[in-house]
């Protein structure tokens, strides 16, 4: 069953559908250029409960190469001062990065690390997976470490993600 939510960003409206239909989610080769990345904090969930976060906008420069149309890898460099590996798998792109000191502990001194994963696929205006789109839809998910700060439950923040090609 598919669920969709309406996502409004500065460039317009794009419904997000998760997960994308893999039969049509073809990467169509490398992903290269400059992109506007938006994580929609007003639709965030913390541990599956709605909990608004700050919306994060940044500019990404992406450089990838492909050994086959569906086997691509490269680097994302963000204007927020980080870079990470980007890979294509089963029609979706993944960016994974570690965040040391991501979540503050209640003692006010200790912090816990997190891992952020961006998952996105080329999408049309309805959020359906398509080839050769200049817009990608997906999720920005950050997960903490189980047992961090004396709590067994991992903290997990998930929010809709949109990537728009600039150049």
C-alpha cells in the first residue's frame, strides 16, 4: 500500500511516495551537478511520532561515475561543510554520513553520535519514480546509537527530503 504526503517547498509542490516503485525507478546513469537539498522539518517524525524539526536547506555538488547504468558511486559535497559518499542501489540513491556529537545527553556534557542517511529517487510532480527527472524525492533519516545517554531506545528522526537540480 502506498501512502503519500503533500510536500510544499519554495519551488512548488511535490507529493512524496514511499517506497518508490522499483520497476520504474531507474537511475538513468550518473548524477552530476549542483542541487538544492531540502529536508522538510515541519513534517518530521521522531521515533515514529510527529515532532517538528528545523527545515534544512543546503546546496550539494554531486560527482558520480557509473560502471553500469545502475551501478554508480561518487561524492556529495555540501555547502554546510561536509562531504560523503553517494551510491545508487536498486533505483535509489543513498548518501550516508556519520555525525559525531549529534544528540546531547540529559547530563548536558555528554553527546551521542548519529548516522544520517539520505534516500532519494528521480520523481515526477506526483512523486512517482521516473527516468531523467531534475527532481528527486525521498527521506532524510538520522539514527542515534542504542544505549546512548543511558537509554536503550535509539533516537530516530525521519523527514521528507527533496533534491532539485540547479545546474
